[in-house]
C-alpha cells in the first residue's frame, strides 16, 4: 500500500510540473513559437502517459479490493472530463500552430492546465484511497 502512495505522489509532482511546461520559447519566421509548440506537445504527451498509468493503477487496485467502488465511480467521472479537456488542448494547439496569436497561445496554456488538473485529481483519488 505504501508503494502505491509513493508512486501516486511521484505522478502528482510530475503533473504539477507539467502545468508550467508550456509557457516560453522562440518565435519562428512563420510567427509560431516552435519551442512553445514542442513544449506543449511534450506536456500533453506526458499528461497522457500519467493518465494511462493512473487509471491502470486504479484498475489494478480496484481488482485487488484496494480501491472503493465510490472512488472508482469518481475516477471514471474525472477520466471522462480529462478526455474532453485533453482533446480541447490538442485542438487548441493545432489552432495555435496554424494561427499563432496571443489569444490562441493562452488557450493552449489554459487547456493544458485544465487537462493536467484532471490527471492530478486522478492521482489524488489514488492517494486518498490508499491512506484509508
């Protein structure tokens, strides 16, 4: 049980670091900030991996009787929100790459923050459930 908590905590720290990932870079001649696009892509990639690991861990814990039905329902609800926020972030990044305005850049940052917040919520459910 202690091992699940430390893994969950490590994922939570990683997710929180991601929130600040996509904020600076260099502008290309086309106007798009290539470093920002790369950092945003990487943030989304890591958030996706953290989501997959978190949901896999929840499934494993649930099958082993270590995760409550109530928290499983909460995790599935958060996962549904995450998927929508992730898709919104991807769409915002595609739009920014085609039309690199300050408003579109802010939209990418906001959507990535919203998606990673859901991953953090999944991790928090693991931690809370593990401490019971």
